[in-house]
C-alpha cells in the first residue's frame, strides 16, 4: 500500500510539472505563430526568417500537444494507450514532430549563419545569394526526412510487437530475445543518428557564425572603428552562444532518453530528462521572441494588459 501511494504521488507530481511546462511552451509558441500569421496577413508575404520561425513555432506547438497527451495518458490511463496499433500510431506522430522540429531549428541556425557570417569562399557566397530560394526546399526536406524516419520507426515497432507475440507461442525465448535486441538496436541507431545529424548542423553553423563575428569584431577594433552593427553583432554572439548551450543540453537529454528507455517510469533521472525536454521548446521560443523587438513589444503589451486587468 505504501508503494502504491508513493507511485501515485510520483505520477501526480510528474503530471503537474509536465503539464505546466507543456502549456507554457504551447502558449509562447502559439503567440509566436499568431504574431507571424498577423504579419503575413498584413504584408501578404513573409521573409525567409519568418517562414522558418512560423513552421518552427507551429511544429513545436503540435509536438507539445501530442507529447503532453501521450505522457498524461501513459501515466494516468496506460491501459487505454498501450494497445496494439494505437501506441505505434501515437509514437510515430510524436517521432515525426520531434525530428521535424529539431531539423527546422537546425535550418534556422544554418540560415542565420549563412545570412550573417562573411567568408570569401565562393561556395559560401553562392549559398548567401541563393539561401532565400532554398528555404522552402529545406523545410520540405525536413518534412520528408522526418516522415521517412517516423515510417521506419512504426515499421520497426510493428515488427517488434509481432516478434514479441510470436515468442509466447514458440517457446524459443533465447532466439526471440536476440531478435528483439536487434530490433531495439535499429531503433536506437535510427534515433541517435537523427539527433546527431541535427546537432552537428547546429554546432557547425554556430561555430562558423561565432568565428565570423569574432573576426569582424577584431577587424573593427584593429581599425579603431565603431559602427551601429557592433552592438548587433555582440547580441548575435550572445544569442548564438545561449542557443548552443541549450541545444547541447537538449541533445544530451535526447541521448539519455535512449539510455533510460528501458528503465522504470519512476526513475528520477528519466524524470529530470523529460522535465528539460518539455522545457526546451518553450524556453528557446521565448528567447526567439525576445530577440525580435517587434514580438517583444507585442508580448510586453499583452502582459501589461493582463496585469492591469
């Protein structure tokens, strides 16, 4: 009875914290999408940076909705969730949104790198000229890659489920356990590859941008020059550094979810990992909002009106 009470208390705490983080993240991403949609309606067009932000905010909003629903049902009503086909479909949707938002954020960082950084390399100059036309194709590529991985994840989970069912009938548990470990290895490899690909794109873009901005600052100091772009470059460096730190922690937590995937739900480390994973989409979107003066002013006016009421 004491164990059941402890488990219930742990589940209630998990649901409360995850719900607060998920709804806070959904609110800030909904705000981001709403402002961009209003801008799109007024100007009849969006620039490349706004297009990426719109897709990123919408994907994060959907991801937090699906993930919160999955976590809530898995903790409170697991018998309605952990059934054949239902679980596979929900996990496939969550996998698609997870990979999609990760790669869109990588596209955003790469876009900022190409737009802001200055290198004399001919290929980099070509990318700088063509990047606006490439943005829709990058977003489409992110959709297709995320869709392919979600389909593969569904197929692997379906095969794993069928192998698990057949193992109870055949009686050869040793051979079936080996096959199950092979399927799990494929899932872990696929998941780790997707995380690592987006993480390496972010790291490479961030380092190139930081190197370019550092060189620009050094050249201005050597020439004893100061212009209005210096403060903007310094703010960009701080923003990229904070993003790299958050994304690095997020990547470590994603890898740790693979390590602790076979552990019990009551594992404290797994709980802390999911706490940050749910916080990251909201925190990063919050940073993006305050990096845009127009969005920052709009958000402050809304908060001021809410406070006055």
